[in-house]
C-alpha cells in the first residue's frame, strides 16, 4: 500500500475549507480543520506563494487565489489589483479614519470586493466583505463602476443585469439614468440609503462613497470609503476626503497597469 503524504492531505483540507466558506481567518481554519495554527500558517504561506490562496494584508484572512482550479476561473487581474491597491488602501484608511473597500471588475458590469481595511472595533461595520459582489445599482462600488463605463458597455451590461433583477434592485436599475447624472455632477457614487447587501450578525448599516479605478482607458474596478451611517453624512465625508479617495484610485490604476497586461482583463 502506498503511503500517503500528510502535508498534501492537510493542504487539501485547508483548501476545501476556504473554497467552501469564502474568506477565512486563521482561527476559523484551525477550528474547521483541527490542525495546529503553526501548521496552518506554514501551509498557507506556501499556498499563497503559489497563488492557490491569497491573504489580505489588512486583516490576514485567506481566500481562494487566482491559480486555484475552477470551471470558470477568475483572471489574474484580481491578484494584480490587490497587489496594486494593498498599500494604498491602508494609507487611505489611516489618513481618513474610515474603512476602505477595493473592488475588481469581474465581467458583465459587476465588481467583487477583493480587499478591505474594515475593522469592527474602529469602524463599527461588518468587516467580512471580501468576495462579496455588491448590487450594481444600489451600492456605491457598483454605481461608480457602471458610471465609468462607456455608453455602449454600460447599456449592454445594464440590459444583462436587469434581466434577472427583482424588487428594490429592479427599481434602482430603472433610476440609473438619474443616478448617472448625479454621479457625474458630484464626482462620486454613494450607497443607497438603507441598502444592506447581506445579512450579518453584528455591526450597523454602512454608508459609502466610491470612485472608479481606471488603468489607461479601461475601467478595472472601484474604490470606496465606508463608515457607520449614523456617524457622518455623505456630504461631510465627500467634502473632507473625496480628493484623497480619487488620488488613491488613480495611484492604484497606474500601478495596476504596470502589474498586468491590460489585454488580460475581463470584458465589462
């Protein structure tokens, strides 16, 4: 009988947990796998190095990386955007005192949050948002991204997205032309009042403002400042920090273009 390799078995166990649960902390992985934390750290470091996992620099949690086999794999552009934005979002969060979400384009007019600086103790909002795909029509990230697309791309994406919408998302999609005018006039998109994109166990309702991230002539994602809605108004945050938010988005877009061949990007 061939002897099995325990390291491979343990690595597979960790990958199964992350693949099934999304973003995972070290504590969660230890609880789910029964492995010592030191062992998990060593295995995860190897998996991150090989890009089967990625690790958020803001909170050290793990998610599936771009080289993990999928039936419909994410392009390497996600890793490139995380790499381009990790230092920028930490600096922006430190300078503003607010949470920062970084979202990548994933095709068909949608974005996915790929990194964040949210911290419940500092910001009072639910931090487990990496891997979440916010509403294209109700979230600040989604609206900022759609607004930045060319008219043809935006119409095509909106038509595809609207086909399966229900309830408040359908109502918000119908109001998109007015929202686009507002975004252009103000220079940013804002989160729809009361919009809470996912059920959570703790934290208050967030508010957010967002701008698109461009690399050369392509829209590659969006960047948001996020805070507890009851603490500050949108206008207050925009007046105080929009310049910093826009500068960070420009810096991320510039670095992203250096990190990745833009021909590898998904279609919006």
